[in-house]
């Protein structure tokens, strides 16, 4: 009972902390102040859940870490603010996701460069997308699906234009030349029923959204979108594996969540962040958190992460142009 | 009976009771503060539930959800500032009642109808979840389309004195709702290359601007200071008023349950549909919008009926109907539980313990709500010259807090001016809101329907649910035409 009271008090303290950040005493070592973790999306989404968990674990390493949600225009409003820098820039980190690269491809007039204007700490979490069809669907394999989609027309759903789920479908479409019509919904909560009921033919949904339905037999998983099979669906092939005959050999997408900072972040701070994040990721608490999201630890660190994001930007820019998603 | 004792052993823990009480309390307070939404509170509380027992964790979040649903009505009634979008409908009659010195009456009507709706919604969750979930799954884009068509007909009944003015307001609402990126192609609409406008106009600044700001401008521009009687000494709800509203409350609760069980429609629409149905069927229909207890009760029944029912698709199918249930789904998954049919097979005792807690939360809402009324109704006694600057401060904070965006403060001011113009020209603001909410849903589902059918319009008539809503839409329109005709024939004497 006492534990609960402590927790509730901390909910309120956190709420207060978000509203009125308390300046802490300057110390010689970074961080000298409260570290702010910006979530460029609304509360409640996967990015938010992941960020709050990471912030919680980072507290042990960095002292006070507060999460601030700053949604708007994909993730580009918050990212643009980070790129501009400002007073707290040396204590601000941001949880970037595929939206960071896709946003750069589809939002016009961005005043920042998604790669050059930032320093890249580490990719923390990677979640595969799964190519799923309703249980009632006639397609039992990726090959059957592509054959049908090349000869006829099929529909694929997504939680919105420019989401990683949408763009994974568009990438599939451009690589195979299948006739696929995009049906956008607003959020997975609306998209999922249409898929379960068979109103749309296929989706490239995030693993945690569809995993329970695959296990209960309501959806059939045809492939996972990463280059390696997922430990959660060991029998399901990768898209690249199952679709090598259809031009899908290089197919690779995932929902990734990684930390970035303003480009002026000093070296010692970046180093401290990298070691702290690595420590967090080595901890039991983090490891036990991953399976609940169907997630795997992110691999890309530092410069490798920068290259990874740069590749993502190029990839999605090409897909967005081919798919005629407006810029 | 072994299961029964297991259920009790999970449910009967002090932690659970504290979680429910704390959740409802946090929800009511947060819901009552404009700009702090129940969604934010649930998201903030989520990380703290990681280390709790699963049932305790979920009950805390559900408590916040339910408390927030009611809490939003408090400021809507007292200062015409809806704490949450779903309570925008409550102020249509709640605020006039408060102005007439009946704040207490309005708050009690809101609370009691919320609690009744909550119980009905919980009972539906417990006994009819499987059946309602089946309906929800049969609700594809064409069925949504007709549901939205029907919902649009409520503009007729909330337009005030002039349907033409109502339609103008609704049309403006639809135009404003178009700002942002196109849902299918991602092309820009009315954004003027401003990135703040690309994600559509946010709801909270619009809501606060439209309803709260005009009151403040009116106060400083009008020379006559309205005399407001003390609210605390004002009469409480009478038994006759309760009896009169009961039918509307039950009808509203059922509307809330149906809308709640279907993912993606939301409590705001449920509140307005319930209100409009109550108005159409009430013998006091002429008093609606001028301070009618039944109107407050119907609106609150509609939005609280949704609260329990949104858990239906979540628990039985694993589908979250709105942002809050999406967070609750996250909480389930963090604890290694998967909502859906599997949950009922593998963790039945846990599900029933959860149901016990949810039923209890309705009682807690009654107790916490009653206490809240006692303190919050004091607000109505504060002289306006002192109260309104404070309200304005909350408005600015509320508009800012949702997205941490100063642009939204400017938006709030713009909608404040629009609301003021509406007030002075006798245009009702509610149809604007309905247009703003339903316009995009109408367009989205129309386009989605034609996308899934590859352009074949016959899909609009594909099944009984579609026909049911077509019939309701037609009936609602015919009813309105008939009433209009009658009013033309008999020149108004009263």
C-alpha cells in the first residue's frame, strides 16, 4: 500500500516536473541540469511508451530525466525545434523513429537536414513489421499474394499516410510492381478491424499490433519485413527470403526508435549518453521490456546509426516520389 | 466455486481500492482543468503502473479514464470551458443553468447521469461484450459512413432557432476541419505552407476558443453586469427532474454503449447524438439550450456510456477504440497479458476481478463526484471580475499544454473571436463543432469505402447494419421536415 502511495506521489511529482522544471545545481560533469527527452508524438503511442520506459531507466545513469511530448506534422515540428537549438539544447535528446526519415521525404519546406543537423546517439529499439492477411484470405504465402496482386488489384491498409506501415506497403509495391491500392485509416485501432473483417487484403503492420491476432489465428503472417527472422515468429520467413523471385531481395523495413541530439552537443555529453544508453540496454529491466513489444534491441550506435538514418532518408524519399505521396 | 474465490482473492486487495479511488480522483481533477486531458493523465500514469499488479495497474488507468470523462463537465457547466472534448455538449444546457443560479442542480444532474450511464455501460461490458464485439467487427467503412450520415442529422436539432444558421456554422466547421494534409494523398489543404497547420487544427484550442473566450469578451464589452445568484445556496436536483430525465439518461447510456463498442467514433459524437435524441423526444424540447436539466443529463449519459463500452473491443478483440484504450492496451502488454479471446481463456479470474473493480469504480465516481461538486461549485460564487482573468489564464495554459505549442494559443484566440462573432450573430457554436468532428470522418469513410470496393458504389448497401443506419438517417430527416412543415402551418403564437 505504501508502495502505491509512493508511486502515486511520483506521478504527481512527474506531472509537476514536466510543467515546472527545477534548475539543478551546476556540476562539472554532464549532465549539469535536468535532461529533457522530447517525444515528437502524442502521449500513448509506441514512441511515447518506449520513451517513457527509456527515460525511466536513464534516470539511474543521468539523474533527472523528464519526458515532454511535442507532437505535430508527423514528427517534424519537434525535430525542427531541436535542430534550431536554443537555451536547453545541450540537455535535450529526442526519440527519433521512421517518421524522422519519412517526414523529411513527405513534408515540404523543412528547415533542417535530417542527417547533418543532428548528432546520433544510438538506435535503442527495433520492431519489425509483419505482412499479414485476414484468416479468411485466399493467400497462404507471399508468392501467392504477389502473383494475385500482379494480375489483379489488391488493397492494403495503414494507420495513416506516411506511417512506416504505409511506406512499407509502398516499398513492397514499387519493388514487386504489384497493383496495390492504399487505404489509409486514422490509427491502428481503426485499421485493424477492417483487416480482421477482410475489408482490406493485406497490411504491413507493426509486430506488437498484430502478434496477438496471429497467435489467435485471426490473421495469417506471410512474412516479416526485417532482414532476419523474428524470434517471436520463427516460422515466418522474411520478405527478402520469400520474395527473392519477385525482386524483393533487398527489402528491409522496421520501426526503429533511436536517440538524437542537436549537432552542437559536446563530445563528452555524447559519450556519456552513449555509455548510459548502452548500460540501460544491458540491464535486465530493459531486456524484459522488449518481448512485450515484440521488439529487439537496436544495433546501430554512433556513426553507424547516422549512416543507417541517412540510408533511410534516401530510401523513403525515393519511395515517396514513386508512390506520389506529396511533398 | 473455486474460480469465484480466486476472483475475490485477486480483487480484494487494498491496492486495488486505492488505485480505483486515486484514479477516479486524479481523473476528475485533471478532467476539470482545461487543457489537461484524461489522455495525458493516463499516459503519465502508465510508467508508474509497470511495477504494480496487473489488475491494480489497469484499474488505476480505468479510474482516471472514467473520472476524466465526468470531470470535464464541471468546468463546462461552471465557466463554459469544457475540460475535455466530450463535455462540449454538456455546456449547451449546463452553463445556462449555472448562469440562472442552478450550478449545483446542473452538476448533480451531470454526476448522477454519468454514474447511471457508467453502470449500464459496465453491465453491457460484462454481459454483452462478445455480442457487441461481433457488431464492432462487422462495422467496416460503409457502415461507418452511414453512421456518420445519421450523426450529421443532429445538426438540425442543435442549430438553435435557425437551421440555415446552423448549416452555415456546420459548413464553416467542415472547412476548418479540412486544414492539414489530405488523408489519402498527403497533399496540403489550406495550410499556407505553415507546418503548424499540417496536422490539422488541434481540438482543445478550438474548443476553448469557441466556448470560453467569447464569454470573457462578452463580459468586458457589455456594460450590464449579469447578476448571478449564489450557486451553493441554489436548489439541488428535485426528484421530479430526475424522473423526467430518466428516459433520456437510459437512452443516452445505450447510445453511448453502441458508439463506445465501435472503435474510432468517440464520446463526443455519442454525447451529441444522445442530446439530440433527448431533445427530439422531450416534452420540454423548447427549453433545450436555455438551461434544461434533461439536456445536461442526456449529454453526460452519452459520453459516460462510452467509457465502459470502449473496453469491449479492447478486452474481447484486443482493438483499442481510442487513444486512452490504446494506452490501457499498452499496460496489458507490459504485464505480459494479451487482450482478446485468449485473455478470457487463460486469465478468466483476472478478467472477472477487473470487472469487479470496474463496477466499483462507478460507486467511487459517485462519492468523489459529490465531494468535488461541493468544492467546485464554490467557483460559481466568485465575482466574474476576479474569476474571468483566472479562467483566461487557464485557457491560455490549456491551449498551450496539449501540444506544448505557442501557435495553439494564437489559434485559440482566433476561434475565440469567431465564437464571439457567432454569439453576436445568433449562430450556434455546437453545429460548428459537429461539422469539425464529423466532416473528416464523413470524407475518410466515403473515400475508404470506395477504395476497398475499388470504386463500386453498391458496397454502401452491403448489409443489415448499413441499412439500419440508412433507415435512421432517412427517418431523422423526414422527422425534421415534418416538424418544419408543422411550424410553418401554425404561426408561432407562444
